[in-house]
């Protein structure tokens, strides 16, 4: 009986995936550990390895097919002694949405490199006529116009990794030009009145972001509250900490906000909550999700138990997670399971904004830029650096008084950083 290769569940939230690329072809010998395909999930592009040995007898789901349900058969491997007659009666391809077909165009425009992040899982190898490389190496090679077939891999069994591409000569150009792909034929009559455009296919991560945030905005009863925070004392504390000669860290304002939010959640535990149909969940630990912009979307790596970590530890962890996120290297356990999210657009000069809650979390904090303002203290006019905070909460599990208590507690901690020591 042929060995069935199923669409794997590569994250707890994954219900379907896309066969981004088959890295082997029918008739190839398969060994345990060989990378079979690249699967585009709701979060990233990941590699699937073989756990059995044999010969690839049949590819059931074609490359580029979208909407393949988890646990559906995508390929069949013949064991030793089996021939193609053993494939008779095997499960056919599941009903799935075909990949969008590019429309013909007189002057097609090149499409940008794939937007989906590609975590560097197991690196790939060169075998026979096929050149295999990690998704990150492939993307880098595409951006630099480098032919992977002309590179010798330094990874296990000659696998091509990122450093191999970075070390390749700039003139290592592809042996044959890749034909440009025209924009998609978007079926919307309203676009007939619009100027000329290029349609870039949405990556899986962009589709999932659109789906979940639409559901959140439609189904979660949001309300927002805002408060201004004076951060001059915090900025002075940050300056003195970063000036320490024996410190190998550079603490950011956002690191203070991560720590302060975690402390405030423990002091107002009713704000560290999620709603379910059966019960409201109150978390005993504050795991802070930090929104990070990546190619093609947004991802929220998590700082676990942030209240019990020092500022230097939080700073290092956030920098590491953000770097891994931008490189497409995060593992599912690094971006799932947060209890509260922080979205900071202050570095872009945004004064204030509101965010959409990321279910199942009950709240998200939007952080604006710190700006100098004229304020009145004890009847006298003075200047202070003021930062705007906006809190969006799920009214099903967090009431107005609870939200107000939380943001007041957060304001108090940020305005008096000595509270970080309590």
C-alpha cells in the first residue's frame, strides 16, 4: 500500500494550505529527511520533510494549488517492491481552489518577489539536475538575480543556505531569463474606471490577516479609550541606562512599554482576559505580543512572562524576535499564544491611532509618538514630552471601568519608572 503524504498542520490555526512548490518529481527516490515541498500556510512558507523512504509515485495535488485542507493527501510514495499498479484506487486530489491564472498582457510588468515570509527550516540540497535551497536563500537569490544552479552549497549534503547566496559573485546571473508575469485579471467592474494597475497575488499571510481582522472588526464589540502620558522621566531613565559603559544593550521606549504593560496587567488582572462562549478566561501571566511589520503583512512575536523579565532581557528578546520575524525564521511557538498586544507606530511620527483586536486576546494597545507639548502644572505653564496611548478592548470580557483602571495603572508606571522595581 503506498505511503500517503498528507497536508500537514504546521500551526494550531492552520486549516488549509497552498502547495507553493514541489521540490521533487514523480519517480525520484525519497529518503527520510528529504524536503518534499514548500507549503504556504496562514503565517509563512515552510518546508515539509519526508519521514519514510521509497519512490515518489504520484503527486496528487499540483504545485500552486490553494485551499488544500489539512490532512488531505497531497502525494503518494511507493515502498520498495511496489510499482505504479499499487497507485490504482488511491485517493484523488481534494477539491481545492486553483491558483489565480495570470491574464495575458501586451506589455507585462515584472512582479515583485514573493511576499510570504519563508522561515529557514531544514536547509535544502542539490541532487542531480534539481537545485534545492532554503526559501530564504531562494528569495535572496531572486532579489539579487543570482542563479542558484551556479552556487555550491555549504550546508549538510551540499545544501544551499543564505550565506552561500550572500557570498556569490554579483555577476552570477541566471542562465535563462525568467519571463515576466502579467497582472492578474481582477474581476471587478468598478476597476474599469480606475487607471492602469498591476495586480500582485495576495500571499496566504495577507489573506489570513484580512480574514481575521474583518471577523474581529465585525464580530468583536470594540470600544476605545485614550490617555496622554508624560514620559520625560522615562526618557531620562532610558538615557542613563543606555549610557552605562558596562551595558551591551540599548533599551528603547517600546521596551519600557512592554514591561509596564505586563506589570499593569498583573495589577489589573481583569484586563488580562479573553472571551469564549462558555466562559471568560483570566490569564495568570502576561505574555506580550509585539506587532512587527514584515514583507507582505504583520506578525506578532511574543515576549513570555514579560513582568518577570528585566528591561535588558526584554530589549534583547524583542530585537532577536523582530530580526527573526523579518527574516522569516520565527517558529509557531514564537508568535502564538500572547495575552495582550502592543502596536507602536510612534517611530513613524504617528501621533495617535486605534487598532483592531487580535482574537482571542481581549485588548490591544496603540502607541503614538512622544511630542513636546505645553501643559499646565499647579497653575503654571511648562513643557513636557507627551505620548498618546489608545486602548481597544473587547467589551464582552473587559468593561469600561476595568479598561480605565488598566490604562491609569499603565500611565502611573510609565510616568514613574521607579515602579519597575516594585
